[in-house]
C-alpha cells in the first residue's frame, strides 16, 4: 500500500512538472510575441521586415535610433519591472499568507517613491539624474514603510492579514501626502519629472535605466527561487514550519528584505506602478498551484506580459500622446483587487 501511495505521489509530481513546462513554454511564446509586436508599434511604425533588418544592422539611421535608443530599452525595462514586482508580490503573499499582499497596496511602493521624490527635491534636478543611486534611495523609503507597517499591524502579539492591508493603505496615503507636499516645493522641471515618474511612466527609459535595474533582478529573483521550499514550508503555518526545522523569524526577515528590495528597485525606475504584484501571482497560482518553485517563475513571466502589454496600450490609445503605464495597469488591477477583497470577506 505504501509503495502504491509513493508511486501515486511521484506520478502526481511528474504530471505537475509536465504541466508547468508546457505552460511555461506557452507563456514564453506569448511574451516573445508581445516583445516583437511592441517593437513594431509606436508613433512611427516599423514593419516586421524593417525591425528584422534593423536588428541585424541593415536598417536606416532613423530606424536604428527608434529601435535601439527608444523602443528596446523601454521594452526591456517593462519586462524587468513586471517580473520584479510580480516576484515581490509572490514573496509577500507567501511570507504573510495573505492573498491581498502586494507592494503597491501595502504602501511599499509609496515609501520607495517618497525616497525618490525627496532625493529629487534635495539632491538632484530630475529622476533621470543619478540613476544608479535611485534604487538605494528607494530601498531606504521602502524599508521605512515596511517597518512602520509591520509595527502598526501587530495586535495581541500577532500580525493580522486584514489589519496589515488597512495599515498599508494608510501608510501609503501618508507617504503620498508627503510626496505631494514635496512636489509643491519643487521647481517646475522637478515637479514635472516627479509627477510623470509617480504616475508610473516608463517614458524616456534608456540603457542606463536597464543597467541600474538589471543587477537587482539578477541577484534577487534567483534568490527568491532558491527559497521556494522555505516559502512552501512557511505556508503550512508557523508551528509546522518550526517543527520542520525552519527558523521562521530569520527566513521571514531575509525574504522580506528581498521582496522590499525588488519592489523598491522597480519603483525607482518605473515609478508608482501598482497591482502587478497582486494580479500576476494570483493568476499564476490558479494556473500552477501554490508550490513556489512553479509559482515564482510563472508569476515573473505573467508580470512581464502584463506590464509589456499595458505599456503598448499606454503608447497607442492616445497616440501621439501617451498615458502613464501605471494608469493602464491600475484600470486592470483595481477591479481585480476589489473582487479579491469581496471574496476574502465572504
């Protein structure tokens, strides 16, 4: 009987892995298709043939300028930010066992944004200057928000998931109020830069932005995947996780550090983009289940697709003018958040 159970369990794992591989392949194809389509679309359209020629160095100087200096950096930034915010949300939902946890909703993004706005006001002219310092500044703001949220969410020695959401919304509003106050003290060019950035715009991204964000993604996302088994065990509850030898407080701190750092780095480059870290992990969980070795990579790809497609809509809906990408994501994510909130209350 035990042999039959062991065989059934192994077969189930093989089936899940096979399903994950097929699903990952399909989503990767969708991401590549969105990548190619995004290179074609814009105020000045490039046909697939023109894009292909330009990629291989046979395009005109104008086509090379459009593709390599404007579109490709923006596309890569959208993919990186979508993946980073999604994995950050997946980690937060895992360590808090709170399905509504998201760096935007919890106020982490607002705290990171506060750090960047303060830096723009007091130390530099625009968000485009000192780009390699912005992730560090955003990290300080993000951690300040995370510490405040954690302290204020404790009641009777425990952190309530609903209380954490409410405190996070309040902390986010507080930091947004400070952002508005600081903007009122800015010069005109500083105000415009901060306003566009806070709205969640990827407009104006270049390869320096990619270079500033890429190290954070390359270090923190593999670390999150490495901790997949820890997240799986933590989902069993604190008592069970402790019984299995997991040092709960230490692991929660390290994973929180990774989640806040990922969100802060993404916010420092892309601005106040919310709901990606909520929607993508939820969709991934529906597709592959709760095991984080599948959930984290699928969340990353879904987040990249969501933000890349949202950015395409942001560029095309009111062309030649643009809508901040964060607004398009909010139009998609806000109704989904209300649905999840209503479902959790029921």
